[in-house]
């Protein structure tokens, strides 16, 4: 079961589809409404959330994958490779 903050991130990645979503956008979606401004290092917090989400998603053969680009990381929901 995903916690509320993890669900927000998962839903944003899912909605982004094959084009993915930037880490900056995920930070804005997750912490933009936080009256305290979010954690000291919000990108690291998003990465931590994604790690926890992936631990849950692997049970259903999925994972959120990050890729580096010129402007930072982009995250996409992917299928895990099938076991042979």
C-alpha cells in the first residue's frame, strides 16, 4: 500500500506516460503545496519515495525508472524484464 506522498508521485509518473516526468516537476507536484516548503533536499526525498514505490511495484512486475538528461532526471513507469 502506498502512502499518500508516494501515491502522488506514482500517479504523476503514471499520468506522464511514455514521455516521463522530470524530477523538478515531481518535486513541484509533491511539495508545491507544503506550507513548510518541503524537505531540505526535495529531489533526494523524491528519489527515496521512488525507491519505496519500486519495492511495492516489483510485486506486480513494474518499476519507475529514472534516466538522466541535460536538464536532470526523467522518470517513467516500465515493465520489469520477464524471468527466463
